[in-house]
């Protein structure tokens, strides 16, 4: 997969255009008019990058005597035909969100798909996806370019009382700032590997050899089963959740908590499911599935590694940072959120307060109140 063009290159190209234009204006002063949008505007804003590129500005001693230093009043296009010209800007790509991983977030809610209530799965019964192998392959490849959303949930409970329930988003640990350093890849089920290969139960048949995703898509489209599904699963690899869980439990125990502590690592936005349309209605499909079963194709995964190898193996390299580094940064924000009995997310704002103000560093034994 070819990595997207780094934003720095696009920015340099914009700057170069301005410098070239400035040189032409100095050589031929009559070319530019004050009423020209490129001459009078404060800058040229790239719709994709959302930043103003600087323009060349004459120093005061370079301004000719016949030119006023007072900016000219705004004037519109010189003709109506000019105003009606279509924009020459490049097609708008994925929107950038400062502080978030560089991803095409539109892929998480594509047209004709529904998100499950638990936010783990998007599903579509669009007819063209179960009837056209090329369309299905294109969908799978596009959906594989965005990661799942791994999280950590920490809950403390005494009897029926929930003392704290905090959550952290770990998705940023899968996506490096430099797109060229991404490690994600698409993987099809291997020979002899037990999987759902178009049957209600797992098995090792059929085999597609070197056919890969395209051949599996063709088998799905050609399948005459009454109810059939094709699933892309996004998975996280080589993250040492056992080590993280141990650190979290030790932290909570050090705060004097005597209740039951739960530490889980759920993953949302983990599956993309295509199902053939209901032949009659959903009730009929449910009854048909009950008697004849559902033909399931779960043969392809988008693998999003946290690191190249498991923790402790030689040559291990993390995509963004190691578990130890992450824990050093987030330990105090987590401690403070638990000590204050929070029910909600621990965010970058908490991290900023810990870094800038030392919030959480002085937390020790906490008074948890009556047991029940």
C-alpha cells in the first residue's frame, strides 16, 4: 500500500508557488492587480491542510513611491463569468483533526452501513456488495486502512456500589505520526488454519491457494446460500495487556482499595460485516438461519501491530511507544481519576494537568468511605 503524501511536501509546494509568483511580480510589475484575489488576500488556505501559507511581502523600502502603503479596498471578481468559474483547488481529501491520528474517519461510518449498539461492528445488506466481487474487495481494502479502537476499562466495585469506572483510548498507539512507518497489513487465512470458510462451523476447507482476498470474494458472491456473511476483522497484535493489567492492579492496591477490581481491554470498531439482503424480511431471514444455518466467511483480518514482536522478544520495535513508556505518562492521570472516583474517560487534558501541574503525584491512600 502506497503511503499518503506527507503534509510537509504539500506545504512546500504551496510555498514554492507563492515564491515563484512573487518573483514574477517583481520582474513584471504590471502583471498583478490589487483587485486580484491572489494579490489582495491575506494568504492562500489549503482546504485539506487547514493552514494559511505565507505570501511574499515587500519591505517598506522596496515599495515604489507611486504605490500607496494603505491596503486597497476589497473588490470582487472583475466579471460575472470569472465569479462563476469552478474552483481550481485539488479534490478535498480526508479532513485532518489536530491531535488525532491521521486517518480517514469517514470509513468508520460508510453509507449503507449500520453501527451495532456496542460499537464493535458495522454491517451492511447492500445488494451490490454480496453480488459484485470487485466491489467487495474494494470495500475490504479500504476498511483495512483504519484501525480498531482498543481501550482499557478499569472498574472498582464494592457490593452493588461502583466506586470508579474509568476508560482510556489506546488507538493512538497503533498509528505513528509518519504514515510511512505504519505496520498494518491485510492477512487471509492460511492453509490448514481452522476458520469459518463459508460454513456455519469452522473448518480447513475450501482452500484458495494463492487466490487470496479476490478468490474468497468470488466464492462468497457465487455462494447460493440463503443467508451468508463476509467479515473483515480488525485485530491488535503484540500489545502486552497482561503487563498493563498488572501495573494497574498494583496501582489500585497501593491506594488502599479493598473492593473488586476489573481490568478489561475491549476493542470497538473491530468488524465490518457484509450480508446478503433479506429475501423477504428480517423475520424470514431469522427463521431460515435457524433451520439452515448461516454461511459465514471469516477469512480475512486487518492486523494492526502495537509492536513488531511480543514483549520480551529480541529486536522488538514499537509503532509509537512501549507499554512502559505509556504507563509512565498515564500512571498519574489514572491514579488521580480513580482517587476522585471518576466515572468516565481519562483524556489528554488529564495528562496535561499531570505534566504541567503535577496532578496525581501526591495521591496515596484514599478514604473510600463505608464498605456498602
